[in-house]
C-alpha cells in the first residue's frame, strides 16, 4: 500500500486503510500538523468512512492525506464563518422583505436558512477556540467581548423565536431588520479579529 502525506511518500507499513490513516496521522501530529483530508485510491474518504470499521479494515492501492497547521485551520475556519455571516445578514433582510410582502412561506424558508447559518457560525467559533485551548473570556476585539456577543445573540434569537411562535409578522421583521443586525456587527468584529490573530500566527515573521 502506497501512503502519501502531503504528496510525499511515507515509509509506513500498514495492513489496512485504518492502520495507514492512524500511522500517517501520528506522523503528522509529531510534525505539529493535522490531517484535514483523506483520499483512498483517489476518492475522498468521508466522515462516515472514517467511522466504518469494515471500511477501515479494507486494503487499498494508495492512501493519500493532506495536512495543515492548527493556525491555518482556524484562520480558514474564521474566514469562512465571516463569509457565512455576510450571507446570513443578506438572507435575513430577504426574509423580512418577503414577510412584509405577504410571501410567508418564502420568508420563513429564508429565515430558517439564516438561523441554521447562525448556529453554524457560533459552533465554528466555540469549537475552534476549544481546539486552540483559548477561553471565550480571552476573546475581545474593539471592546466587543465574545461572551457578551454570544449572550446578546441568544437573547435576540429567543426574541425572534417568540415572535415566530406567536405569528407576529411585524415583530419578526423588526427582529430581522433591527435586532439581528446589531448582533451581526458584533460578530463581524469578532470573526475579523480571530481571523487576523491566526493569520498572524501563520506568518510570524511577516
């Protein structure tokens, strides 16, 4: 079995795909890197594949893995979260406009999409900082504290949920057009700050 780590052959002996992945992941970790992509015989190895013992026990012609540093991974995570935030901000406004025009089904669909995006953004930040072993309390940019941003977001989402449950279109639109944009501004500051912080860590001499 041919085993490649960042396109370089590894002197690793393995009798299964699982053994190859584990051994290469250990080698990457010793070098201060993390495996972010696995390909088996050219095909992407999914999360489900990684959890399937029968699949891991199989043999292959080639197992290829790509790695990155923790700093690069987190920088990219926060940049992607910032892009998702910009999209959520747009979708929120689209949802409000649709609701104001009486297009309830269309508006609610956009609203649910925005809420899913918000949940993903929050999870990405919390999990990323946990991976970096950074306390939420340590994250402050431009006088915006992450714990406060999380609390304010939760409060606004609860208010939005109550308006939705009571089918109060006016209150729902107010949340989308006025309350959530305030949270968006805070989170934009947080995500930009985190991305810059880890970008600097990726390029300490620049």
